[in-house]
C-alpha cells in the first residue's frame, strides 16, 4: 500500500501542475497524455479508449481530481498492484 500512496502523491503533483488556472480541473486531453505517460513509465498496458469511455457521460469540459481518481484507480493503479 505504501507504493500506491507514493504513486498517488506524484500523480497529484502532476495533476496540480496541469491545472494552470488553479480551477481544480484539467482537460481530458491533458489527462489522456498523463495517463498514457503513467502507463508507459510503469510498464502497464494502456487502453487509449478507456478515458473517453469512463467519462462518456461527462463531455461538459475539464475533469476534477475527484473525477479522475476512479479512472486512475481502476485503469492504472490496480494494474500496477497486479504486477507486484
């Protein structure tokens, strides 16, 4: 669990850095790039359609950190846990 906590801290910093207007939200296109890079660095399979599918009912605009967390947990962090 300590690894997951450390990963979350780093991802939170990346999310915050992408939030240039300090609104608490980041565009889906930026989150796609962040997610792809996370998968590449952690050497886990990346599903390029998963983010769009996950947020298909929310096309209003940027995504908050709270909105990104379920996706992050299901499609990235759970895969890292499975590899250990």
